C-alpha cells in the first residue's frame, strides 16, 4: 500500500506536468489561431475588394490568382491549427492511457514511455511527454508482456526489455487511478468496459487493442490483408484503427484521407462508424456502398433497378421454391468467375464484330470508309479503352466535317437563292439547314462511336447463339437456359436485377475505363463475405494500384454458402505481390451465454492442410493463402516466426457472464406482440439504451411496426435510416449486420420462418448482434434450430 502511495505521488506529479504543458500549448495555439483567423478574414476581404474592380483586366486577374493561392495556404494553415487545438482539448481530458518502462538492449537506462491518442512534445526541451499509440515504440505495449521485446523502428529492429506495464483511468481531466498490467488485471479492465451499454456510434479501442488485433493494425508488408473474424471480434474497429495507423505512417508517403476508400454495407453502417477516425484525430474517410460506385460509373444515365438489400429482401420473402431457386442461381451465375470470363469475351467480340461502322459522306463526297475506320480502331493502343478510341475517331470525323462545312454552307446558300419564295434571309436559312443536317449526321456517326452498354448486355442474352458462343468451354448452371430467357425478358422491361447492374457496371468500366477513383491508394472492404467474384473484378479495374484490407466472416453470409476458399478467389482476382489471411477467433461483444447459444447455428471452419508460412511478419505471396499467426515461446510474439495451423477455427469468447438467452412463445399474434412489448419495457427499466427487434424481412418489420408503434416508442430502420442507434428499433436481420445493441429480440422464430441452412445463418447473425440480452419470440412450432440448440 505504501509503495502504491509513493507511485501514485510520482504519477500525479507527472500528470500535472503533462496537463500544464497541454494547457500552455493550447493557450499558445488559440492565440495563434485567432491571429490567423483575423489575417485570413482580412486577406479574403482584400481579395474580393480587388476582384470587384479588376475582373476585366487580365494583369489584375493574374494578380488575383496569386492572392487566391496565398489565401488557400493561409486557410490550410488555419485549419491545421484548428485540428491541433482539437487534439490538445481532448488531451486536457485524457492525455495518456498507458505507460511502459523500456530499456534498450545492452543499456541500463530505463525510459518511461507514456502512450496516448496523440503525441505531446515540449517545444523548448524537445522531451517527449506522450507517444502517439501508432508510433513504433508504442507497439510493445500491445504485443508484449514483461520481459524481452522488440519493435521495428525506421532505422531497423530495436530490442530491449520491458520492466513495467501500467494503465490509467483519466477522465475529464481528472486522474482516477492506475494499475500495473498483467493479463488477469487487463482482462478485468476490459470486461468492465464491455459490460457498459452500447454507444450510439462506434468508438475507438486504443486502450484495449489485443495482440492479434495489433498485428493487423500495424501490418505494412502486405498489399492485400484479409481478415476472417467471428462476429464481435472487432473486425471493423480494427480496420478503422488500421486506417488511422496507415495515415500516421503516411506522413512520409503522403497518404491522406482522400487516398482511402471504405466500402461499407449501407449508409447507416457508414454513419455508425463515422466517429472513430475523428476520435483518433484523423480526417474522416469517404465511405461508399457498392451501389454508389455503380451510380458513379454510370452517372445519371444509369438506374440500378435493384440494390443489394432489395435483392436480399426479394430472395428472403420469396416463398415459391422454383422462383427462389431461379433467383439465387441467376445471381450466383451472373456474379461468378464464369460469367466474368463471358463478359470479357463479349468486350473482345464487340470490338471486332459488333461495332456497326458505316461509311461517312458529307457534301456529296465520301469522307471515311467503314473498313478504314474499323482498322483505325483495331490498330490503336489496346491499353486505351474502346470507348475512348471510338471517341477519338468521332473527333477526327467531326474535324473533317468542320473543314468541309464552309463549302457546304456556300452550296446551301446558292441552292436557297434559286428558290426566293421563302421568308428567311439566305445566310441564316443556310446555317439553320446546316445545323439540322449536322445534327442528323452526328446521330448517324454516334451509332458506331458511342456504346449503349445496357443494349449490348441485353443482346448477349437475347441472341442465343451469341450467348452460347461466348460460353464455349465453360461450365454453366443446369438451368442456364431458364436464366437466359428470364434475364432477356426482364431487360426488355427495363427491370435489371442486382446481378445485371453489377455486370453492366463491369462492362462499362472495361469498355470505357473510369478515372473517378484514380487517387485511391488504400481500400478497406467490410462485410466482404457478401461479395462475389464480379465485385472484386470491378474493384480491380477501379483501384488497380491500391492496397487492400478486406474483412469478413464466412459464417455471416446471406442466402449463399461460403467457405474459407472464398479468400482464395479474392487473392487470385486482386493479384497483389504479397498477401495474407489472418483470423480473429475471439468475440468481445456477447456474453458467454449468448456466444454458447449462437455458435450452435454455425459449422466450424476448417483450414486446408497444405502448409504455408509468412516470412518477416506477413510478407511474401501465399500459396495457398490460408494462414493463421500462432505465437509461442521466446519473444511474444516473434515477428518473424509464423506457423501454419490446420485445426478447425473455433470461436472463442472473452469471458463475460450474463443472462442466458430466452425463448418466449405466444398463443397468437396479439399475444406474441404483447409479450414483445412487455419485454421491451423490462429492458428499458433495466437501463438498456439500444434495443433492436430483428425480423426476417423488411416487409415483416414494417408489418410489426404498424401493429405496435402506437403503444411503444419504436423506429422502423430501413435503407433510408441514418440516425444514431439509440432507442428501440425494428429492422430486418440483413440490415443489422455489423451493428450491435444492448438487447436483441428476434421475432417470429418459428419453423416456417427458419427451416433452411440459410435461415440458420440468419439466426447466427441475429443472435450475435446482442451485447447483454437476447430473446427469441415465436408462436406455433418453434424453429427446429431452437430445438437443436437446447
């Protein structure tokens, strides 16, 4: 106890010094910011005053552009200062959360490394008071216990010894307590954090990053990093911290927020994760859904008839077995490697056979022969997209027509002069006739210089002989002809399905290219298990030079079967120089009881038995890619020793006890709804802030909402909902992926709703959304999977 008091006195002294330095720097930054703001406002006023008097003077316009450049520099400086102020204000609340005492090998000198969200340095003495959690030396806090350690510094590997690991609870500028960390104490600290209510948005986890999570966050060797993580393992949070780490490392490689794209399932999920990067002191990163990419590629001309969620809804609610099978097999085919091969063949065939080149004549003479135009296209640079080469041919033709146009105008005037009975002035009438003539000619030319992507795609299905010629040598589904005929019919009605939208997007990019995302250097894909090969083919075209972090859980697929071999497709298509697949098998979200219940809805995943290794901490191309980092002995973990483990990937639970899941029945619909409302009221009385009722479909969610919304405060969460997650919600299971709630109530878990292998996965997804409480409601006969789980 006396020793703790002595240490506490020392810690309080350091804390006060740190806070004093933070306040001094903050005061200085605020003064500088105020001056910068005044100068910025003055410069803006001066520039606009000048602009008002000199917009017609070219020399003055040049001078104004110089003003504008200077103004932009001042604005950037002011914004950077504002960002620093925000960091210092956060440091006033909690300047650091951990400390390690580190002595470098062969020295007795001990260095106290305090670790926080941001670094803090004394500008006068250049002493580091706090190290950013992303700095190389801070990594030893996450990866090692006491004893020998090492970390990768810019100058090479630094080895040494850690004699102390300490964590702090500092809130709102008040030093609460500290504890010297060992595994048991740290686990208890984490257990306490996990026992709290869910927040309305995802928050940072810098204080509790685990060893295997830190390996993913700090990996900089692999161009493709794949993470297979069980529900609640922190995949998304780890990915966002990885983004923050890469941006921190990017100070030297100039990686900024506009060089990173995050692909998320929907707008609600994007809103949910939007707080993490700003909390870590970084600018937010653009978050996209795949449908947004399709719309960006096509602009306003393309209307994807069906989004992914709409596809899920239609598939889940379909009760006619033959229709459901056709819908599912059609999607699987159109998103498959086989169909991508057919689309690539279609592009090549279109270039050589389908472009309707025609002779171009103007003013009574032939300007271009169709055979020569085709030869010009085929002899062009094959690396240039076809659409761009066609547009260059159109420009060439129009240039020649413009040269001939003055002769044509003269001829038209002579012709008009022969018939003076009109009311127009000859020159004006000739120009009008020429414009009309040229408009018709341009439409004629654009029949072969512009590509109708949707028409081309439909031709593929409409022309049976063409379709099967493109499919020659490929393995097709047994109901291929049924898929072809249905697709042709739907496309004729302008009703393209989700798979068609993806295919047309792929065609457009292959034929026309796309520069909208040329600045992207890092791509993060969440919920990747719902992607198909065609998604990755599209991404590979859009982001050919980008590095990837992809995160998924093959146990959380919707209406499709996915095994670990899925990641082999990802690696093959993206084709990066170095790649790795890592697993996160421990869930931190649910209680022991909920995990034990939910894991009965899934099948254990087994890794292939072919051995593989990663040299130098996850670098080098993997063949096959299925690997898992396992650490034992010596340095913990040894960065250059990775062994292959071919045992089943078992889901583990971070030990946290709670109330067992409840299965509640109702005699009829009214009785079941009443039981649901009583359970919600009970959860609210117990202090739970986020409660979610999960139905199988949006249609059923809407029906339940209409029955109970008059008697209970509840929100229907659909595709348009992007507000924070606080309160009581009703939503389909597929829209809740990636989200978490204090209490989850799964509705209508009877044997009609949940009977197939796909339904079983839905129950796994639904159950693992719950942090603390889980209840399942049914009437009639309960699902066979609930009986199995007893």
